[in-house]
């Protein structure tokens, strides 16, 4: 695929996807690798190697929009303690009507 405006990674930067053995996909490429073409900001087209398991077609999760009050409380807690865990995280999530993952 050719994806305009995408930054490129140099081919071969992932050692997992480029073993020394040959496979049906091609010399030096494992059958669990996927090669794609991308265009960087300068317009240069480059080939990158990614694991086939990486689902690039799946839509991204929408970013959580926090209210001003939630942000204020989260920043206050972060200043107090950078890692809120256990009961504190559960209680803060309940008070702010957020999931524990969002509080994390």
C-alpha cells in the first residue's frame, strides 16, 4: 500500500522479521512478515517490513475526551503520586466516572 504522509522506517530494522533463513515469501524474509511501501514527508517512497499480525486496517480506538474536572483531579493526583494503584485507582475511577485503565 502507498500511504501518503506516513513516516518510514528503514527496512531491516526489525530483526524478528528478517531472519537469515529463506522462506516462501522471499530470501531472508519470514512468512510472518509483511512488506509495504510508504511515502515520507519529503515524498520519498520507502519499503518497510512489518509483522503480518499487525492489523493496519483495523480502525483506531477513539481518544478519550476528559472533562475539565476530570483533568484537574487526574493532574492533582499525579502531582501527589505518579503511580495510582489498587484501591486508590479504583476509587478515583469511580469518583470520576472513568475506567481504571483511563485513570492509569
